[in-house]
DNA sequence: CGTACATTTGATCCACTTCAAACTCGGTGG
DNA sequence: CCACCGAGTTTGAAGTGGATCAAATGTACG
């Protein structure tokens, strides 16, 4: 299989930290690259020390230099309103790419902060760009990732402008569930890495409203909640309640839309 | 004084319709390309017959084949909720690129419809991709355009989840004003290409609310409105009211964020 | 010049926010 | 080992911004 020799200088941390052996590679940047190309990508990626909960990966206004792939843990992205309050724009789970919206600025337009202990792969953007010059598949994958984020953003706009509180929370939970599933975790039982406050901020709701909807869902036996632990008891109804399916958010674009 | 006509750079269509002579090229895809490269880009671009008001450029679910640059007129993008109502996700003015969020689907995830008589440049995506293989500047420009859209989307999320009705409308008007200005039109006097209904849909407000805010602004002598004609009387206060500056939405990323 | 549609205005209603207070839980130090 | 603290969460009560309903006015266009 891998004809290439292991690159020199892989000690303690870096030993296992290679794209070829990474269980997330099929969801991440290396997708659709062949082994040699993955190896090239590997060489420009730095594995950083884990971030502790609450630490920033980067701050709005920092010089834009790298994009990052989450390896474990989770992050939130947020921007600041001019009154100084934060608006969370995204949560990131393992395999997801962070920082792509800084490409045409010299600085990151958003901040990224760890919700728990989190490890990331650091990818210097200029080197990624240079590599993409030679690897059409990598280029395409970058575009795919960005256009997927664009589509997710449109779904989020729809949520914020058309859905009521229950639909928002149902959408949020079922979306998380699908993402966990894709990453090999249970789709029915998981731990929310973010606080109620952060959920509310993200969904455009007051904390109290989020809390109330959680209890309502619990009473309706849709879910069972214990602090941050969530069990989904009735997935069908939850998705039904969520309203619209997040087409393309969880699954690759099969022939879903073809039916239309 | 009435707003000038949109001079997308064409009288008899195909003859004048070349990127090199197009007045929009500095805002559009050719930005930062040299003359030769522009010429190459030119060759893959098709100029279509103008769309009439209400016609679709493409529909959600159509096979994804091309991206489009608006040359004159304007478009709206929208997605359908599963109840069949539309959610407008964007309005597009001349020089703006449409359809990039379809890249990783086989189909367009949104619809694009003309708000008025509109001409576009049609760019077959596979050919664009092939060309981008040889032109790093073009590649970068594509990334820039997409990442700019990502940033605009985050701003929109902030608007939808944190701003009240007046702030939303003020943001909307001042944002349009800046975009018109960049394109060489008056920033103080312009014609809204969309209906009140569409504004409300886009901003997550009921039509009635939009209308009320317009009259309130008019009474406060912030703006003067006559149907779709808008005069901005007090730009400073309007921007003040809009709350947060759309950093990067209108201007290229100067050293705005550096101050932080 | 009249019909259909878009916009405006007024009156009422309601989902969510806000304010206030109790409760839970993980951690910490006496 | 347990009392205590503070942040996060839940619950209750009251207030409100914008939605909805209804109707009048304005406007485009065949």
C-alpha cells in the first residue's frame, strides 16, 4: 500500500497524526486525493498543541495565515457586534475546516474559540494554495467545502428568518445528531459541547427560551436531557418538527434534489 | 435627479460584450488578471439574451453547469421552505457572481430570478475550473469572491438574530447605497429593484413592518421615498442606525479591522 | 379606465423577551 | 467530608416588538 517511507522527524505527538491514518480523512480536506497527494498535503500540515477550553484559535482581526481542520473537540466561531456582544456564527466538529472566510482579508473576520479541549491541524494558507496549484482534486475539495458552507449559511438564514423557537431548536439538535452520526458517534446519544447560552446566541433566541423548549421537548418525550447529555427518543418527529431538511448538510449531495 | 441608467457596457450585445472593455471588470472576475488572461477568460464566457423581469436564470434543482456574472439589472436568489414559501437569500447587482454555492452539488441549491430586465455573462464552470488551473490569479479571485460571500452571510445572520426592524431596514438601505456607489451610481439616489414584500422576506420582517419603518424614516427625514425611488437625506444617521458596519461588504478589506 | 396587485395605515394579538428568583452542580477550601 | 460559592440552568410572571388581520389607498398595465 503506502510505498512512501515515513517522513523523518515523527516523534511522540506527530506519530499518529498523519492524514493517511486519520480516521477523519474521508470527511476532511484529503477527500478524493490519492495516497501520494495526501502525503504532500501532510507535509505542510502542522499539528498544534491542544487548545484548552476557552482558548482562542484565532481572534477577529488577527493576521490571516492559516486555515485549520478540527481533529478532536469542538470550536465556536463568532463575530462581535459594535456594541461588543458576540454573535456565534458556527460550531465546528472534528473534520471541519475553520477560517476559510478570511481568505480575501489580511485578517480573520471572525474569532474561533475552543468549547472544550480541542486539537486542530494547522494549514498555512499560502502553502495550501501553492499545493492546490498542482493538485486539481485538492482545489476542487477546497471549493466544495466553501460552497457547502455557503449552502449551510443560506439554511441558517432561513432558520433565523422563518422558523419559530421550537423549529429552531429541533433543527439544531437533529443537525448535530446527523453530524455526529457521520463522524461515527451515536446519532441518538451525545453531549452538547456548548452552553444553553451559546445555543441561544447561535439560534437567535434568549437562553430562557432555549431552556423552555428543551423542557417542552422532554415532556413531549421527543428527547431526554440531562445537563449537556442528550438522548433523542423520537428522531422522526424531531426531524418533522425541524421543518425543512438541511439538504447537503449531513449527506453528500446524492440524488435528493432530483426528486423535486 | 433621477438615477443614471445601468450601463453594463453593452449596446448591441455581443459586439461590445467583452471583459476588457467592460466597465465592471474591476469589480468582477477579471480583477487582477492581465490583459492576456482576461482574453482567455473572455473566450469561455457566453453572453445570453437578456432575462425579462420575473424570468428564472436557473431554478433550485436544475443541473449545475454555469456560474453567472450580472452585467446589468438585478437578480434575487431564494430557496424554498418545505411549506413552499420562498426565502430570499440575496440580491445581486451588476458585477456580482451568482451560482457559486452550487459547486459541490450536481444541482443548484437555490433559484435565481430576474427582478427587472437583466443581462448576465454565462461562465461554464468546468471550463472556468480548467482555466483556473493555469491562472493562479483567477483561482485566487474565485476564492476571494466566495469568502466574501461567506463573510456577508455571517453579517446577515447577525442582522437576522440581533437587529430590530429599524436597524435591519437601515442596514439594508445603506448597504445598497454603498454597492451602488461602488458601481458608479449615486449613493444618495437610487431605485430599489425589489418590492417591499421582497425586502421584508429578505430581512425577516412582515411587509407591513417594512412599510412602517420606511414611513418612520421618512418622517424622521432620514430618507425620502417615492415608491421605489429612494433619496438618502441623512447618510450618517442612517449608517449610525444600521448599527454595525458591514466590514468588507462594500469596500475592499482595507485596514479597518486593524484598529481593533 | 377599470381590474389586479402593491403599498400603506390602523387595530389587535401573541411568541418571545425581559426581569426576577429559585435551583443545580462541579469545584474549592476550611 | 461537607459547607459554601458562583456560574449555568430552569421556572414563573409581566411586558413588548413585530406579526397578523382587516381595510383603505395607490399604482401599473392590459
